[in-house]
C-alpha cells in the first residue's frame, strides 16, 4: 500500500503533519472544487496547508488534482458534458478568498497564499508522519469557531 501524504499545519513557527482532525477541517467540495486522484499517494485528490496565526486557523495553500478533459467531442453536447469531453482543457477552478489556482505539476493546480480564515470547531492532532504509516503525535489543539481554545503537548511514545 502506498503511504498517504498528510496535510500540513504551521504552528508556533514550526511545520507539522496533520495526523488527525475530528471532524474534518476543510472540504474543497464545499467551495465548488471537485478534486481528482492523480496519484495513489494522494487518494483524496487534494492536500491543504493550514496555519495558526494569533490563535486563528487559516487555509494558506491548497494543491488540487484536476480531472483531465479529453478532446474528441461527439455530436451530442449532453453526452460530452457527462463524460467530461471537450477541447482537452480542464474546467477552471473557482477562486478561494480572491486567489486563483495556478498550474503546479502534472495534473495538479495550486492555490498559494489563500489566507482564508476557517470557522472550524473540533480537535487537530499535529505531529510527524514517518514511513510505513508510523506517526509521532506532538500536539493536540482544540478549536471553537476557528479560534484556538486549548493546546497540549503529547508525551513521546
């Protein structure tokens, strides 16, 4: 099985992997973005970069796999739309907080410097993901309406 890439979180001047979120922090689908799995290490088709600044949670970066649209349209426009057939260019993605997605790597688009404050309530577990699905949790953070309410260090395993 391919190791999965983790979302990232910048907290207290350091970078961490997002090892857990209860509930999920962000969904591109809620923003009109339909991610596509480009590679097996990114099964959900997207990766997010979050940052905690002055106790507030922000979405800073987003990498999105985009489904290719194949050229070779038929004579039936409804069928073409259903199959995603067109001129070969993918449909444009919506802007996030005024930031547009730009080509990044084959099959991916990247939003950079989004600065979108998130209204998240729940718990995040930050740490470091290692090979073979080993994880070392470091912090557990509690949020209410996007505001950090509590942070605790987790003991080393």
